[in-house]
C-alpha cells in the first residue's frame, strides 16, 4: 500500500490534482442539482392548496438534503473495477470507476459523479479484501484537511502485500481530532460493521459493543441505509432514534443530516412516556420494582377489574316499541369481548355496537328491516350508554396508576401472587396524592402510566426504532420502546459492561424478550477503533468485576495513545492536567463524580479556563467540557482528564454500579487520558 502522495511539480501528470478537479466538478454538479430544485415552479402543478403545501415541504426537504457541507468531504473513496460488462461479477463491473461518497451526485447528462455509499455498487469499498476482492482492481482512499482533498492512498487488491497492509489514511481519519458534535463514520466503516448496517429491515438486530467499537455510529448508519433501501415504506411508517438523555441526542444529531437524512425523529424514553409531568424521584428499591415486567400484569388486572358483570337487562325504547336485552345475554357479550383479548378501550367502543346488534336481531325477528343507521342510533341510545358506563367504564391511565400507588388494599388485591408484601410496601406512596396534577410522579411512574395507556388504546407503531445505550433500561422501559415498533423492527445498541442503573440489563436475550423481539439477532463488535490501546487495556481490568465472561475490546489502532495516572494534591492539579491537554488539537473532557463538579467548576473559572456543559457544542475557542460522570455515557473527547475514580465509584448506590460508571468514564478518550487522584484508586484497577 502506498503512502499519501505529495503534489508533483507537473500538474498535468498529478493524480492528486485530477482528483481535486473531480471534487470541484462534483461540488459544482451538486450545486446545480440544488439550483434546479430551487427553480421549480409548482404554481400550476398542485391541484389544491393542501397538495401545494405538501409539495412545497418536500421541495424544501430536498433542498436541505442537497446542501454541500464545506467541512465534510463529498466523496472519500474510489473503486476501479476490473472486468468488462456482461461478466457475472459485482454490480456495476465493467472496468468502470466509481467515486464513493455521502450522497449521489450526477452531472447535467445524468451520469453519476459520486455514488451514494449505500448503493450496492459501493459495498465492495467496505467488504473487498485480499481473499475476496469482489472484482475490484483498485480501492483508493482520500485524505482531507477540512473540506480540502490533500492526499490519497491506493490498495491494489490483486497484490497480496498491499492488500494486507494497514491503511494510514484510515487510521488518520479514525484518530482525527474533533471539535463539535459526533461525526459520521461512513468513510471508516469496517466489514463487520457494514454487515450490520446493511442487514434487512424486517429483522431486529442487537449490537453488543464495548467502548470505541462504533456501535452508536453503526446504528445511525443503519437507519440511513434503511431509509435509502426502503424509503417509501419508512416514509409512511416513520423512524425514531432513542438516546439516554438530551446531551447525548445533541451530540449525535448532526450525523444523519450529514448523510442527507432529515426526517428521523430523536427522543429519550422519558419523552416517549411523557403523559404526566415528572417532578419526583424514586429510591432505587422502588424504581427496581416499578421497572419490573411483573408490573404489566398488575396493571392489567387493576384495569380489567373495572369491568362489572351486568345484573340488569337493557331496555331500548324506539317509538312505541320496547326492546329488551336480558342480563344473561349482556353477560355473554361481555365475556366474548374479554375472551378476544383486545385493548380495553377498543372493547369498550365495541360494546354499544354489540348491544345494538342484539336489538336489531330482535327487530328483524319482529318483521322490521333496520339498517346500519338504525344500529348506530341504538348504540347512542341513553339506555345503552348507561349500561356501557356501568359495565365497562372509561378509565384514565394516570388515575389508575395513582390509585395503585396510593391505595394499599387496591394494590394488594391486584398484586396478589405477583408482588410480595415487602415489594408492595416499597412502591406505595407514604403520602398519597390528591390528584393526578398534584402527584409528584417519578420517571418510573410515567412508564407505568404509558403501559396502562397502551392497555386501553394501542400505541402507534413505527417502521424502525434505534435504541441506544439500551443496557440501562428497565424491563418496563423496554416494553415502552417495544410498543413503538410492535409492527416494525429495531436496532438495539449497548454494552452490558456499561450498565449503570440498579436494574441494568443482565442479558440481551432477556432484553429482546421484554422488547417483544425475542427472535432478534445479537451481534458482537469487539474491535476497538476509537479508544487507544493503553486506555482500553487499563479500563478492561474492571471487566471481571462488572461483566464476567464479556469479551474485552481489542484496540486495532497502531497508536497506543497517551495515558497517565498521576497523584493530585487538589483541584489546582486537576486544572493543570486540563491545561496540558488543551495544548493539543481537539476536544478535552474533564469527567468527575457529580458531587465534585461545583468545586472543579470554581477551580477552572479561577484559572481563567472557559468550559462547557455536556450537550453544548465545542468551538475552537472553547474546547473543554466539564462532564458529571452520570452524563458521560455515549460521549467522546480527544482527550480526557478523569478526576478521582474512587469518588466516581462511591457516588453510586452499590459498588458494581459504581465500577461500571467508572468503566464508562475511563473509556471516553480517543487520543489520551490522564487519571488524577488524591484518594487511593479502587483495588479493581490494580494489575
């Protein structure tokens, strides 16, 4: 494999100059594509105002998708195929040359200048190897500084020596310093990642990946690929990315737009279940019980306990006639609806129609000929309405949960044989709220209300959902997410070793079952591209204590990275470590136990070092982020200072959770890590 090629003196014989010319021409072609869309006149095309509004919105989205991001390379690779057309080779074969990039670009004649990375012809860029060249003679990677093409590197896949070498440009792209939110990894996707990205829409995939294995980016690129391959279907059904918190979502929010995808909604689990305002918190023991999947059956019992067997007949008066439906027949109708196991609300809506149908049968037996309008009128009759209200009353999901958590007898009746007495006492409120609005609902309570709401009325299902940092979800939260993709599929991303909640996931098989996707395939990523060798090796000392049996991440980076453990006398020494790392290019994160954040913030301010909070976008002027350990998950920085590992562990309710939190904090660095401590390090970090 060649090294990056410098500019030759003769521009006519300069391959780099020719590639730059193609980049300039491609940008011009993209600009022309955008201008063509901007020039569209829809005044005489739309049939009405509604159609005009829809078409206008589609045009606006198309214009946004055709934006040329100046700092983002339009293409990052090139494929030269070997053989002529007609051979049974890879699609597009025929001695043709394709530039692989973030989106499709064509010239004025419609000929492609850049091929979308998701197209089948682009697949060999990620999959071709010495053993299976996939008819590729040459694979060329491009190096960029900002948006300028500055180098290239060739692989001749027919040459074993070159094909086996390590791409220098690939390493540089992986290790390139970053400022601002998460970038896409489309230029650096590896074969095992590409297989997950291009897996079909119908199947659910769970990706177990340690720090730096690229699981988050793989999940986002899978959404982008599915939108490319199944655009019409997903345009109807919708897609959703679920992250652990707002800081994380802000960090990843630019990845999909950079790939031309603007319609993917992003949310947290709390956003999905926001039926009530969350103003309270639970003790860990209560949150564990409330998050247990057994609560679903408690709620179901409590809801259907509202159905009361009829004891009186229904008498419908129409004109001079009276039509009587006896109690035993009403009881049969209710029993049949219960046996169908449909939603509580749907059954309640069906009940008046069933009663009306029984009345119509009697009308027909009496020689009348009623039609559907008569049945609807009977269903709205006051006697029928009164019967439905008595037999199958409307239930508000929040009021149902309020009663369960406030009324010990009501809870005991419906939790019998499911929750023991201690568990019931754990979740009962010591001071029952008077109303739904005055209640200090917790996040776990909101999930229970969401479950109850779904028992009453089916939750809308999307075509595909990506669930990131899934290891921290409770079984009831998995159920809440599963409802959003009950007729679709999911991509589940996580790392069992990074579970930092008392109810953290114990196995992916169990998680997929709660999600309603027991058939989902579990894939494991073990090659670490982001975290340096020395850093991941140090953090992996914790694995036997936090996730026995889990395969440690093996860093594939040639650069071991910068790593140091130093004793700090106080906050001033921590600030000095930050100042040292800020001399390097790129971002720096100062991660500390939540309780130590105020002291460190004061020390940074006293030293004149500006800093940001997680979720705030770094700039070239302010590249330091002060990160509470509880918010570090999913974030990455070029350099990290980790303050007081012992305090990070002690800040959690139990040691295993604390060690997992520490594992997360230790693995946020892409290029270098300094661990500072005054207190003794946790013994689990000893060699």
